[in-house]
């Protein structure tokens, strides 16, 4: 429909307008929805369904922002002073210092803009990955679209857990309850109705309306979208909100603290250097004053890594994109640091630790037990008894009846699409369809059965029944359900080809078999049947009620309607109701579920994902405790936990929600410390468990998929939503979304989070290494200028070991490309071999400070030795050379050492030669830095700009060899550190961690006897 109707009718107050009138006003058919073409037209007209975001700063503002940093302002002041001094001295030639510093400021601004742009692009890519989705009816078909693409007139299809994508008028509602706390503050979910309101009411009482940003807590419904974007009620609130400042994350605070600390230290050093020069050299001319001032400012600018926040943002963004490629979509960059610090992972069982593909592994009948191999929905496997193939006989006949009847008393469908087996319907029912294929002859034996009626499953009855007519016209009732309930309706039991009375002894034996299955953590379902002459076309047959292996055990084949697709891979449209001699439909009721013959029971389990046990082992190796929190049966939870390695076999059984309710706060906290499996828990238990873990100082990651999981996810340090089974509400509350619902992905995300934080520490270490070298070189070069022979060899009124422009050049070359390259460094250290990082653990610890000072002193000593070596005087008898040559050689050595520290800084303990060429970006940045330094020394225009002089072959050889000293000194230091660590490990002394933090990798209970 393209006629727009009269939208004003719908928008005046749609809660007072009949839903049919709203549909007409918005020109939409409630049965088919908008066409795709019309939806596209309306999207172009109304714009995307998004709240107005903060206006993006124009380019000129972003450029201006690059010059507002206090250190950059200092440089600009220095440029102004340099120009003024140049004018006072007669304005001869070019003000070289001012031009060079100005060029460096501009180049620094360009790099800052590029880094900001890369970070913005990465965040924009993440926002696309985490877009909210809505289900709509278009062209008569249900479609999932991005909520941003909703338009007025769209038909929203709402289900439990959905986020309401736009404001809408309800067309229909079935037990629909909407959580509107985000809009109205109402804590309880509001029950909705499609009935038109008789008079205007406040927003919270408009029961026939749904609103953008709220969530479906229960039930289903359909609504016509009346408003989108800023026209919604949420948009109205957004227009009233002032901009809020985003709180800095712990890592950002730490980086800011480091910057402020370094700033204070360097300002003090700069002042001391300037005073020292003044006292030693004196100030004779305005040019001397400018020289001293430029040196102090340049030293301050070079020593403080002012680009650190921008580099950190780029590194976080690139790391998050890598995580997304591994199916872990982190919604906020700030969550990465928390993820890498996770010390506990609280995980659901179904679908995360397990495949969420119910599998029948065991069949128990009167004659014994049959085991079925194979897992999941692929119908591949075999039947065996005690490891041997199941032979023809009574047990095989009974097993075929159980699987056959269970397959027909079934509403699920199984189909193969492009080599992947998929189901529609209940997974437990689908397990029968899969199992029937594993017992030869079962599927083929039931082509004569056609479904003609059913008694649906109900939670009160705990069973369901179907009526099937055979090819000869006789009928049979097939029932499946809870075994104990089913046995109460049985009068006989199938034994081989005969039916015998269900005596108390046989009933007790059947119940014992079922209990044994339950103790083995299986979910149990019983199967029974009876002849149904009342539904037969030709009257009762007097038979046993189920055929043998050759007469049809109650399962249709691939074309007979068990819900299994044919060879072409297309699912049977009528599913389990197809096949056989169907005939007229009948309407059985509970009264027909009597005098049944008990066939047997099956043990069903959701098998663990094969990749999970290694992932849990890896988590424990990393000191990360894994806790299972599930609503499943305690025995099932305990078995799966033991199979996966969450707990050791024989450790304390799972604690249930009921048991937790009986504990006081202290006992509850102790239970959470000691037990790693919780079963039959409610959402409030999950929230309480998370809070207890956090009270112990642990960093908690929590998974969830349902609406009720949202509070726990929001409370956890890292909330992880399931991308496949998770609701929109859960995804909204979470910090991370698992695209594949796989626990192993969480562990990989923790690894990636640790690698990202390691990389942040790497470039922080690198920047401080090189900056410390520059500061110490200038400071000691000024203090010991006379000892080194600088004063005697120069006619300059102010003799400096490095010029201000050279210091700024080092800062430009070493603080950009290599630092960015280190942000994408691969894993060098084994990040999963150490305990989790404490949230309050400093990014720069004592060991790093030792490395910073050691490397800085090494760089300063080697640079000053180079100066002395190429000067005629000083401590080292050297060649007859000029100050310009000696200074250029020292400048070059310092640049080469600064570039080499990028490889040194990749690990605090491991050799720089380990994986030396594994980071091609870092190698490229190193080569680029060397090439640029060669240009500065050899190209005449740059020689003038940076005060350098040409070097001969001997000079270059010395620079190259001397620069490597920073590698050898650090190798010695790291060897000492490794030896110390080995001695500590051999003596049993643990690594120093945060005081009071538990090592969370024990995997389970330590004091099981203390708990109920």
C-alpha cells in the first residue's frame, strides 16, 4: 500500500483511537504489513528510527582541539618567543627554530586527527555489530530488521525478551506485560491490552500503547508503529536531557594519573635544567634566553607522552574489532580492560556449556538397556548393549517401539539444510526423531501410520498423546511424558512380542530403572500405547497394540511424516502428522489416556560442547574460576560440571536455590566461595551470587539469555549476552554479546582482553623508556658539559648536548608509528599463565619502573659517551671533530636506541629476540624511523632545520653498534628477573598480587561438608 492515509489521526493520540482506524490512517494492512518498497520510501521520508546523538564536532573544531593541550600551548609560546627574538636580532635569514617547531606542531596535529579518525571508525563499526533488532510483518512475511529501519505503519511482532523498537498502538495482546521502568519509572511490568482507552490518561496508564526503549517481560503481541526516532516518547525525554559527561574508566584514570605524575616530574626537571644552564653558561643575549627556554619546553613536551590517550583509544578499538571476528562483540571500548581482569566466569549451562541439542543416549525397557552413540541433531550413531551391537530379539523390539512411538507422538520436525541438521519445535521431541534413525529398521517400519488426532502436552498432566491410524484402518493411542505419571495410567508392560500385566513388582522395577537414569543425570521420558478401536475405521484388531520390528514400531520414514526431510533436504510441510492412512480427524481427550501399555523410557541429555573442556582447563590455568548457574536439575548440573572439569568428580553436589534461601548472609557468602555449581536457581539468586563474589573483591563475568537474567548481567562487571538465544533486553543490558553462544569464546575474549592490556603496557613502557633516555641525556649532558668536552669544543654561548628541535624530532619519530604498531602486537608472554590482574593494580608497577630507569640510564650514558668520543677533549681521547658532528652522532645514537626499545619493551621478562619479526607493523615502523633519521642527517634542507652535520662511515658504524647496547643491557636485566622468578617458584613463594584477593582457579568446593 502506498497511500499514506491521514497520519494525523494516528498521531494525535493513538491510545484513544481504534486500532483499525490507526491502521487505515497509516495506510497499512494489519494482515500483511507494509511492502518492502513502501517501508523503504517511508524510511527515506522519516529518517532512521534513532535518537538524536550528540552533534559531531566539525573539522575546524577537531583541528583546533589539537592545539589546546597545555604542552602544545607551551610550544606555541616558544615559537612566538623565538620569532620575537629573531626580529629583535635583525630578522636575518629564516627563524629556523620557529619554523621547525611550528612544522612539528602541525605534523603532530595531523597524527592526532588520524588517530581520532581511526578510533571513530572502529567504534562506528562496533555500533553496527550491536544494532538492536525488531521483528516486523512485511509483504505478509515475518522479517527481522534493524530497529533503526522501523517506519510509521510497520507491524511490530512482539515476544518475550524483545526490546520495543518504536512507539506503537497495540493490535492484539496475549498475556502481554511490558517493563516500562526506563520510561515511566514503574518497577512492575505493566499488563497491556489492545482495547481502546475511553479517555486521555497519563503515559504510564496507556495500556493499549507500547513505547520505544521498553521491554517485553512476558507474552506476545502485535502493534502498529505510530512514531519513530525523536518523535517517540523516549525521544521527547532525550530532548530534555543535557549532555552528560562520561566517567573515565579505571585504565583511563590510571593513564591520566601517570600523565600528571610525569608532567610534574618533567616540569621540575625542565626547570632544574634551565636553571643549571643559566648558572653554568649564563645568559648574555636574548638568543641565549630563547635557546634555554626552547630547550626546557622541548624537554617537557618530549618527556610527557601526550599522545597516549589517543593511541590507547586506537589500540582498544582495533582489539575490540579482533574480538568481534572471534564472535565476541564488546559494546564499549572501556569493557575490554575489565574483561581482561575477569577472575570469575558465572555461566549458564544450556547452549553455552552444552550444545543445546537434546540427545537420547539410553533406552530402558523391561528386557534391559540400550545405549545410543552420536550427539546432536545429525542422525548418525548406532545402538549397542554393553558395547556390542544390538542384536534382534526382545530388547531390540522394545527399543524400536519406544523410539517409534516417541517419534510419532511428536510435534517437532527435523530437516537437513546444506549439510546441517536443524530442528523446528521442542528439542526434547526432536531427540526421538534423531534416535529413530540410529536403530536400523525403526523409521522404515512405520510408513502405515497417519496422525488423526492429539491431546496436547500440558504442565499439569506432564504428558501428551496422539492418535494414529494404520493402513488397515485400525488405530492406536501413543503417549509420552513423565515416566512416573505415565506408569499410573498403565495396566500392562511390553516384554518382547507380548504384553504382560503391570504387576507391582514390574512397576517397581520400571521406577528403579527411571531413578537410575535420573541419578546418571539424564532427563527421562516414558513411552506407552494402547489399541484404540473407538478410532479405528474397521474396528478393533485384537492385536498387541504395537507392531514388531517388521510391522511398524510407530515411526514414519523420511517421506512418511516423522518430521524428517526427504533426500532433497526440504522439510515435510505437515511434519509428524503426515504419512500412513490418515483418514478423518478425531478429537481425543484425557479419558483416552487409560489402560496403556508401558513400553519403556529414554534418558536424554544435552551433551557438552567438545570445545568447552579445554576452554575450562585454560580458564583455570589463567586463575579464572568457572561457576555454573543453571535452572536445570541438580544431578544433571553436577554431572555436566564434572564432565567439563568445572569440579572434580566426587566433589560437593550442586546447591539449589531452595538451599541457598535457607542460608544467612555469612553462610551464603561462604557457599559462593566453596561451591561452583548452582542448580534450580531463580534470577534473584544469580544477582545475589554475583554480588557476593564482587564483595570478595573478584571481577565477575556473567552470562545470560533471558529477560530475567538482565539484572544480574547489569550488576556483573562484565555482562555477557547470548547472541543466538539471547533476548534484546539481555543484549541491551550486557557489555558483550556472544555471537555463537559458546563458552570457549568467552575464554578467548578474556585472553584477547589480557593481550590488549598487555599491549597498552607495552607502548606505555616503550614511551617511558625512550622519554627517560631523552631527559637524562639532556640533564646530565648539561651538568657534565665541561667534563665531556662540549664547552671547550664550541664557540656557542650556550652549549647543549641536544638541540630543542632534535628533541622534538625524537618525540615525533618514536612516539607515533612504533607506539601504534605495539598496540597490535601479537601475544608475546603467555597471558593465560598468570592470575587475573587486580582492578586496582597499577599499570606501571615497581618492576616496570626498574626497567624504565635502567633503560633510560643506558640510553643517556651511551649517548653522552658518543658525544665525548667524537670531541677532541673530555674523558675519552677522541678524534678532532666539531660539536655539530659529535652532537649529530649522539642524536643519531639516541634515535636508534629509542627505536630499538620498541623491541625491548614488548615483554617485561622475555628476550627481545623472541618473535622478533612477528609484528610486521613494528618492523616497518622501525625501518621507517631509521630512514627518516638518515634523511635528517644527510639531506641539506633537514640538516639546516635540525642542526645536523654529515657523518662518515665510521660514525654510522659506531652509531649502529652503540645503539644495540640498549638491547644487551636489557637482556641481562631480564635474565636476572627470570632467574629470580624461578627461584621464587622453586621455593614456593607466589607471585606478588593484590592483597586479599582470592586465587579463583581452584575449580570448586574446598569444604563440601560444611554445606547442606
